[in-house]
C-alpha cells in the first residue's frame, strides 16, 4: 500500500473513514468489478480479427474506473493501493518522447494463386542459380521443388515480385504504414513465432495500400 502524502490522521480517524466515503468506495468497487468481468470476457472472446478501436475504447473505460476506485480508496483511508501516473510522471514521459527515435512499421500481406507450377519452379531454379542461398546442414542447397521455395528464391533476387511472378496470379495484397504507440515492442527478427511478429503494432495507420 502506497501513501500518497504526509497528511496525518486524526486520533479517531474522523478525517477519513466517513459514512460518505464508505458508500463511495463500495460503489466504485462494484462498478470496477462489473467492468473488469465484462472486459475479461470480451478479451477471452477475441480472436485477433476484431477492430482494434473497440479494444482501445474498452481499455480506456476500464482505466477510468481503476483511477476512480483508487481515488475512492484514498478518500476513505488516506492511502492509495495503486501508484498511478501523476503530473511528474507525465512530464518525464514527455521528455522521453522527445528523445525517442522515429519509428514506422510497414506490415504487408499478399495472397497468391499458382496457375502454372512448372513456369514458377523454372523461374525459381534460375533465380537460385544466379543468387545461391546458404547451404543447409548437409552441405546442399534446398531443391526448388515447391511453389513456396520458388517464390522465396525469386524474392531473394528481386525483392517483392508479387506482381510479376511467373505462373502466379495475385489474389489480394495489402500494406499498412503504422506509427507505433509507446511503449513499443520492436520486431524480433529471430523470434520463434514469426506470425506473431508480423502483426501490426498498436498505433496510427498513416497510409494503406490494397491490391486485388
């Protein structure tokens, strides 16, 4: 429990622990408990495909109730269970923001349909010959026998070739440019869960492109 100031209690505790503060704390606790349960149920039901704005709104509503409950505890007891951000902390955050590097996250996805596998494999083999990849544990290069391997080899040579892959039609594509919100967790290039790392961070989308 954290004391938020040096204000002294009276001998009988009359400064705090009033009937009014007791009722206010009970009501704040009831509202927080209901909101927390509803918030948890909403989070458990999410699959990751929902509109993130809905989540932000629910987080903000819960944060407001937590602050109100913390205030109600202080009004009743003179102490606060939670050490929440104050003006000093906000000033420190502002100074930290000024020192942060500008970061932009570019997240993209392209769905491709293979219509001529032979043409794609041939292009992949040619790309591998021109730009050999690293050898595997056996000392051999991975043979270009699948559409995925062929696309990988071509992309290593020319970059994003989604619109010009031999034997492939672009089903759909999308790219978003996101300015992350802090605290920002940077991309971990060596993470085991690559799919999680490819998701867009929380932040503001400044530009978006789609293809179909």
